[in-house]
């Protein structure tokens, strides 16, 4: 498959067969100006709309998502290769997100008292203005609503610049917001090139910026946002450690590692990527893990039995293949897979690399695809050292039969989140975000809700 020309259009290509699904010509600067104008006009009304009304629209959006679940899941399968069962689950999870914020968000936005005597000071949460969201393709529904729902509930319009290969999903979501009763301009899709993104960042009608994507993209956008003195929230790359200690339930850990690494064809920022196993159980883990992964079905995203679909883009598969080959050349041992699958589409064999060590490519870099690296640790102390030997700090996983010990060790893992005896996941009740080159700021829970608020202190008679 040849490289698509993204200079004039956003192009959606079915990664199962290489066929062009649709082309969306980039908007002109005049079109962008009109979109930002709609968002600004919407802000003036939406920011003073009653919280109960905003929450009700979220409930209506949840219903709209469920009513159109199959259409959204099929669009994800066709545009970026997500297995359809996983797409349906993503839509249901997103509908639950809408309902959770509708139920709990208004209370989080109510004025809060302070410790000032006689209640003479309190804190309010005011909307800031339009949020520019530059979003990735790997979760074309969840990733968008994860940021949009709390921003919209708090009174901010949400201006979405989606990834160019999933613009069909972006426009579907825009239509569903309209069906849910959201006023025009509160959720606005823009289809622009990098120059258009820069213009939006520097436009005074954009108050703040949210980015999920690569370190390179996040760094570039954050630099522009900083120059414009605008706050941004970044959720960037990750190379999450998945630590398995000798006293762990081995079968459960293997099951979790399989899901945590190979769900969504391994194309997840927050996922088990560096599997660090204590030496005494390393051989047993490798054998069980290889058997489990070998049984995963690779195939067409629209098949009900497929677990691993194609990678979303041809260039991503090439990059993964280069990383796998480089790591083997550096001394790693190939346990399973390790090749592009011949024929139509961007399929790659589910791959396991063993004997991976610090400094090797798959240890040092983010691996975004169906490939896992097994690293052997001498003991628990060494496992924590290996986990922290990374420029990333998004999330981590720790498996142990001693939960109290695991909690103590978890506090020493430098990351935005740690999961004990489970695989990494996102939930509206708990914040998500990273440290180091994985970004800054938080999404979800009340932390994510308040990220795009003016946290305003109000004093009464301070004499």
C-alpha cells in the first residue's frame, strides 16, 4: 500500500483491504473562522445554561450512543480496524461515561467551602471557554467523549480536530450530539491541516487545548500553547511496565497480560508493554503466555470472532516491524510471530520477544502494536528499577499474592497510575494521566472535570 497524500484531504482507508473509505477536503481558513465563531456564540449561552439541563443532554447522548452502537462500531472497524465486538464495548463504555457525569458531575461543580472562618470564602468552578481537542484514532469514540463530556458539562464548547483517518467517526459523533439536543456550536468538528491547528491554538476564541497522541505531537502543540499563554492537558505515549512477582497467581497474570497487551491490536497508550517477570517464574510465564497469545484469532475487523484486527495504518505496521527486527538484532529472542502477514491489509502476527534488556529498542521505545516484550527481573527490587527505567510514566501494573506489599511497591513506580492484580483501564470514577514524557494534567473524575474550569475564589467582607 502506498502512502496516502494528506496534504489536501483527510483520508479514511480501510486497513483490512486498503480501500479508500472516504476523503474529506480540509476546511479553508474562512471555514475554520466560522466554526470558531459558532463555538464562541455557543459559549455565551451554554456557559449560563442550568447544570440540570446540561446533565440531561448527557443522558440523552448516552441513549443516542446506544441506539447507534452498531453504526459506530462498524465505522470504527472500517476506518481503523477495531474488532467489532471491541467497538461495541467501547460505545457502551462511553454511554456509561455520559450517564456517570450526568449523575455525579453537577455536584462536583457546585461551590465548595474553604477553611476561612464563618464561610466568608468559597470556591466556584466557572467555564473557561472553547476547548480545542486534538485527538488520536485508536479509540475514536471513547477518547473523544472522555474529554468532551466533562468539558461540555462544565459549560465549555468542545472543538474537535480528530485524526485524519477517522473523520467518519468524528462526524457521526457530531450528528449524535445534535440528536441529543446539544445546541449548535457546543460540539464543533473541524477538519484542518497542521497550519489550521496552529491558527486555532492562537485564536483568542480558543481558551485551552487538550491533546492525546505522540510525544512529538504533544510537544509541538504544547510549545504553541505555551507561547499563546494557554493551558493544555497532554496524554501522550507510554511504555507501561507489567510486573509479575513470584508469588502472583500465574494464570490470572497471563490472562491479564494477554488482554492488556493485545486488545485493540496492541494500539493503546495505557497498556502492558514491558512485561517484567521475576526470574523464578519467567520460564513458566513465557510458556503460558505464548500459548495464550498463539490462540488469539487474527482477522477481518467485522468478524465476530476476531480478537486482533489490522493495524490502523500501513506506516504504523512498518514502524512496528522495524522495532521488532531491531530488538532481535540487539539480542532478544523471538518466541512468537515477528512478521507482517502477507496479503491485503495491515495485519501483523501477534508477537512475543523474550530476553529483552534495557537499551534494546522495544524496551526504550513505545511499541504501538501487537508485540510484547518479556524482561526478566532478579527480584522485586530489580523489577521496580526496570519499571522506572523509562522516559515514560503513564501507567503500570503489579501482580502479587501479597496485596499489602504490592501497595508499598506501587508507590515506588513513577507513573500516573498503578493497577494491582489487574490490567490497566480507564474509568470515569478515577483520574487518568501521566508524568515524565507521558504528559501532564488529568482526565476523568472530578480532577478531569476541573481541568477546564476557572477555579475562582470568592471572598465576602475580608476586612
